[in-house]
C-alpha cells in the first residue's frame, strides 16, 4: 500500500493556486475585486502580452498598512471575515484570503501601497510565494499591484494558455463584467499601451452600459426596476424583443454586485420573453439582483462565479416579474431605417420605453375576442382599455405536482399567483387608415407619424392571443373525408402523445396504423387546405421545443395554428379587415408577432423631410 505523505507547503500552494488562478483573467478579476472592496473610486488595469508578461492594477482605495503587507500574501489571510458567523452573510467580493497567496505562488509580484493617513507607503516584492524584499517608499494613497511572468515556475500550465490575443480578450471581458457590476467605480483598461475602455464611475448603470457594451446595444435596451417581498430588488436593462441576439453572450447577471452564472436567472429572463422573441434569438441583459446577504451562498465555487440561492423559486419569480413588467410597459415601435445623407440614427428616447410602477405590473389573463366587422370613424380619438390582468404576486405560491425539472417547477410556481384585475387605462389615440401597399403592409397616419403595419404578423398575434385565452373554445368541424397524414415516426408519436391538447384546440386525430394518422376534425377557423401542413408543423415544433417547459407543446401548437389562420401577405383583404388589424395595433394590444418579429415600424415627418431635403 502506498505511503501517505503530507505535501510540502509550496506544493500545496501551487495546487491551491490552480483553483483560483486559471489564466490572466483570473488574476485581474481577483485584484480588481480587492480594489473595489478597498473602497476605490478609480481603478486602472494594464496588461501586456495578454497579461502573461505584465498585469498592473492601480487603485485609490484604502491601501494596506505597513505591518499587514506581508500578512496579506499568506494563505487564508483576509480582513473581511473574523469568525464563522461572517460566512453566513458575506457582503464583499473577495473574502477567501487565497487570491494574493495564489497569485504570488505562480508569479513575480510587486506591491506598492499606502493608506491615506500614512506619510510613507510600503514596497514589497514576492516571487514564488517567498518575500524577496521590503522597504518604505513614497507613493500615492491606494495600492498598485504588479504581476509579472505568470506561471514562470509551473511550465506545465503554460502549454494550456492560448495566444496573447485570446488571453487579452478574456481579460477585457472580465474587466467589462466588473465595470457593469460596479458603475460607481471608474474603471480604465489598457492593453499594450492602448486604452480600450473607460467608464465614468458616475454610479449610473446606463453610463456604464453605454461605455462597456457600446452605443448600438445600449440604445436597444429598456430599463428594469422592480422590488419584491423578501427584500429582493431587480434593476438594470433588458433588450427590446426586436433587438435580441444570436447568442447568450450578451446576458450579464449580478447578485449583490457579484457577476454570476445562474441557470435560474437565465431561465426566468427567457421565460419572460416567451412568445415575444424570434426563435433562435436570445435577449440581452444587464440585470442586478439585490438580496439579503444571508439569502445567497457565494462560497460554493473557488472562483466565486456560481452562487446558491436559499429560495430559487422566489428568485425566479422576481426576475421573471421584473422583466415581464418592463416588456409590458414597452410602447415603442422600431423606426424606419432610411439611407442617404439625410438619414439620422434613432435617438435614445425613441427606443427607451416609459416605465410603470411595479405595483401596477400585470400578467395578461384574458384577451378579448376579435372585433366584429363594422365601420369605424377613424378620424376621431379611439378610447383604449387595458386588458383584464392579474398580478405576479410577491408571496410564495403553491406548486403544481412534480414537474419534470426543477426549473419547470419554478416556472409553474411563478404562474400561479392571482390578484384582482387592474383598473382600465384610457388614452386618446387618433389615427387614419390610408390604405395598403404590396398587398402586405397597411399604411396608417397618426399625428406626424406614418405607421407601416405587417398585416400577417399583426393578425397572427391577434389569433395567438385569442387562442391563449383560458375560455377559448374553438368550434370543431368534422371532415367529410377524413385525411390520412403520414409523418416520420417521431413526429407522429409527438402528435398522438399530445392528442388531448390537440382535441382541446379543435383537432380530432387517431392512430391509423403503419405510421399514419387519421384526421377526422379540425378547428373551424382553420382553412381545410392547411390542416395537414398545420399538424405537420405542430409536430415539428413540439419535437424542437422538447419537454423542458410543461407548456412547450401548447405554445408550439398555438404558434402554428395562429400562423396558418392569419391573413397572408399578398392576399387581398376588405377594408374592414384592414381596419380591424390596424385598430388592434394602434390600441396597443398587438406589438409583436408570436415569433418576436415587429408588427409595425414608424416613419416620422422629420425623417421624410430630411429625405426630401426640406430641412
């Protein structure tokens, strides 16, 4: 049997360093977090060769006292925890007392620090975890940490490092996340002598978002600000549905000022966008969740990038409710993009929605049936009534019986809350139907704005909302000659497994043998010629969405049915039909199609006048 030996101290330090220091970005993250914990108002991060040859982090924080300078580089040395009870409510970013020791174990480190009350500072050099020199030095208040030759004594780690450009990009991403997590701190990032980012440190998250993520993305965000029971507060920004991105790389979540990876928060965000974003697109966000320190465990991962919540369900409900509130309050429409010298980009005001108090947040419960065909005097103001709705309550709810996954359980719990309906909100909205072009787009004049409405997308949303209503009961029409539908085995099985759901929405199907399905009935508002294509599309959508969400098959069915039942682009329609679609859009009931595409774009008088050189 092999003999058990206690590892030497420097070997143990190298192993511990591997848990904390994976690459230059890890070093920068730990050093900047220490600077923020030290109360710094300004932090400068400099790197060379991707951070492998040089990392310098300078701050104007409280500095380190001369007698504590060497102690700071010992393992488990920290000023942020005094006893075991402090672990139950951690309010700082760095608290393990391993960062400086781990970094010094695998690099050459120089520290220059001075507390504001001290006349002289301290200069300390540490190589491979061993102090090489110490002396008094004149320096500004705060701390400067220089890390050179990372992994010089662990060559096995060097072969896992990427090219300098890739490591530098990883450092830049880490600095960006830190800047978004603490907008009150002005952070400057220099790479190989070139300044690549600088935030103002104004304390306004919008300023940090603009500096870090850029103008284009920032102008496509709407504000989120909502408080909930249990001392939870969600704030930040999320993208309007038409500005969703192709990856989740633009999603940034923070808990008590700490950047985290949270499946619960990700699921809540994307659930709030259900039926409003395009398939394959993901909402961007910079969301800050504030909770009581003892309601979250930040000590579950060495790099502190993962956290554990005491109540996942409450976190899901808070994020879902806050984002849903912002989306419901979004009254903006995409602006027409004009080309030429006269074109000007949209202003920030044109894409930032008006906000409503969290107490007025409502989740739609019922949707009125389509308006009957009748003549409307479109030259007079139209009164708009809010749809009856329900509140996402702020107290724990009962859960439905055992869903398939925990996230599915949390989603379902968030939907169980009820409250009295909101009072009606009326608003004057005069408009005039001008006509239709290309048998696809309805033209409406509203004040000094022209709206172009995609009639198919808008009508599809009208059908989708009507079908989503709890009291929706379609009329079943029997087929004189039952249709035989032949599908791939998986698709046919998906339909038969959801037979009860299909029956609820007007379909009558049964197994016919040989992999075929017999269709005996279909909804009355669906063209008989579209029945087979609709069922095939429903099967494909069910297979694509899977079963992660209990209501995924229902949404897939409604998406397909609404699309097939809607009026088509290129189809000629009576003026009354166009009026009905336009009224639904102008009243605010319809903003996006079920797939997240916009149903209308705006063209202002000013834009036209610039194109015609009238201004």
